[in-house]
C-alpha cells in the first residue's frame, strides 16, 4: 500500500477542503455501511455515526469536534444517507452527551473489527 493510501492515518483533523476524488477514495460509504447505520441508529444520530465511522476508518482514531470539519464531507454524508446536511454545531450538540460518543465509538470499532490491545500485545509492541 502506498503512503498516499495512508494519508489520514493518525490525523487529528482533516483539510478544510476535500476534492470529489478524496471523498470517493477515502470517505466512501458502501451499501453495507449505510445499511448498518440505518439499522443501528435512529435518524437523528446516523449522520454523526457515519462521520465518526469514516474518520475512525481513515485516521484510526476519534475526531476532535473543536477543530473545523470539511463542509464537503458533511454534505457527502448527508447525501449518501438521504438526510439533510449535518452541521458541525449539530455534531457538537450530539456529542455533548458522553454516552452517545461512547456508543458511536464502540459501534465503529466493532463494525471495523478493531479491538483494544491487551497487555501481551502492548508488551510485544514495546520490543
């Protein structure tokens, strides 16, 4: 895999502008993704969960809502999910409730097949 494919891994924020290519390449929601979001979350939380899933998938970490989010990505998520375009303010309001943040994080990790490292894996990484 080229370094270009890993361009967002570890990122704490995204560029203010994303091209259509970047949206298609990095922030694509498959039919399976959309179906999982539709069955797991009520309409009011689908956009937030989708943004969380996409960021987690690309950066391998949670996102920081204090940093501006690309409008093109929010429009893209709204379009793919058939919802009105979410706003950064609506995401911030949704994640003021810690239980929602934890639920979205746990769901994204489970869906992506990610697990927390255990003690043996942690010690192996240190070698």
